C-alpha cells in the first residue's frame, strides 16, 4: 500500500486519484508528523509499500513570520518520516522546490548545485532535504519541482481566472522565470519513483520556461477559447521591485531535468502549455 502524506494538498489529491485503492492518503487529522509515536501507531495498521510525502508548508510570505511552523512541517516532519522509513525498510519519495536555490545562476539548476535559499520557506525545504539524505540516503528520492497547479485546491491558475473575472486589468511580475508544472504529471513521477525505488535527487517540471506574466497571458488566452472568461482584460508586465513581498523569490529558477529523463523511463515531457490547455478544457466542461 502506498502512503500519501498531505491529503488536503493538490498533489496528494492527484496521487489519490491516480493510485486509487493502492493508496492510503493521510492528512493532519489522521497523523501527526511531529510525533514519532503518531507515525508509528498510524502506519502500524497499514501494510506500507512506500511513502510519498506530498505535505509541505508552502505559504512563502507567511513563512517569514511563521518560521517555527514552517520548519516543523518542512524539516522535522521529513526527518521523522525518514526515521520511520529507515527503521522499517520503506522507500520514501519526497517533493521539494525550486526555492531551495537563489535564482542567481543564470542557467537551469542541476540537482547537484549548491542550495542557496533566499527566504524561510526555501531554507526549511533545504533543511528537510538535508535531513532526509542524512537519515535515508540509500532508500529515498527527492523530486524538486516548481509553480505547481491543478484542478484541486488553490493555485496561480485558479487565482488568475478569478481575478480576470473580477478586475478590469492586472499587473503581473515578468522578471521571475521558471517552469509551470501541472500536478498530475508530477504525481506520475512520484509514483514511478516509489514503484521502481529510484534513489537520488531529481528535477521534475513541465517543459519550457515562462515568466509569471507569460503564464498569466497563456491562461487568459486559453480560457477565452474555452469560454471560461467572457472578456479579455489588459495584463501589464511589472518588475518584482514594483510588487514587494515579505519573502524574496528567485529570479531564475528553471530546473535542469536531464538526469530525470535518464532515470524515469515512463515519463514523457510536454511543454507547459499542453497540460495547461487540458486542465482549462476540463474546467470548461464542468458546470460553471
């Protein structure tokens, strides 16, 4: 049985949909990741094949004032899951982020590049990675990803659709560059890593690069085609400096996926516009 941690999140919901009866999805109501006793007691009742940790504290700006909570979820909990996996001989797949990098390289980041987070969120995710590789180096897989969205939960795509309906114009940052990632593809990567017991650190995103401004324009363009929006509004590019936030964000956090393509034989890369189009098409088929 595959244990999926973080069942309220969009990635965990995609994993649950793909794995079906092969998965037990656990959230905060079922397991306390800060307690080894809770982890042992909860998982003792389940025949565990592998663990996929899709749980994370992802409120990037709020993390600056909630550092203790972010560290508990992004580092302490990861260490506890690794300790359990080490004790019971279980493979652990853990999802991390492009925010472990500063974005100053000017080239796609390799899995082996030095971690250099800019804020608390990235620092706690980096600490979680280090804890996992320290405790469970030979039976763990870290998948770093970026700009995740899906039909589940709250994300950039859904926020843009709402704002495009409510406002007369939008301003979107155009000097932060990365790769949008639709969560079902990431979920398939997690499942392959768990099934094949792939070990190491890899990068998974959809193909291609974009700024948040590019991403927003693509959302509007496709949403208009599918009738999700009734009108086009102006979208203006703005620099990060014009939209100050509590947490600094990497300016260029494109992730190099060459090692992933070699190790994950079942994955087929697609340009980020393709899964975006599919998701918006699926949303258009729903009663509005």
